[in-house]
C-alpha cells in the first residue's frame, strides 16, 4: 500500500470502512472526522476518528480495513469513547519531514 495523505482521507470523510477485528466478520464504521494537518519544520501529523456501532470490540492494534475507493489498508487504531451513539476509534499519523 502506498502512503495515503491526510487530504486523501479527508475526501472520504463520512463514508464507510469495514474494520476487521477478528479476521472474518467486519464491523462497519464511518470515517467521522479527519483533523487538520499540524505541521512544523520536522514533522506533520493528523488523526482519523472512526465511529463504529456501540457493540464493536474495543480492541487496540493494527487492523485490516477495507474501503470502496481506497481498497485494503492496515491502520493502528485505539478506542477512546463509547456511548449510545457508538464507539469512537482514533488513528494517529505522524510523519518526519527531515531525512
């Protein structure tokens, strides 16, 4: 997989991703939020927030995801909020700009 940019994810905000917690039965989650790009002279960062159903497993780790347009991805996610609306998972991206 090539590295996707913050803007590429932002184009798909509000769309559905399938998250595979157990390898077989995906959980459908909405890309709920894409934060603004934070950048300084040595790094850039942003995060993605996915909203899954309230009964989604609250597991942290690298998960296979599938998206209609972006294809198959592996993203590290962590749950951070759960209420009657669902479970929110966050994926944080940091990229060094100096090589």
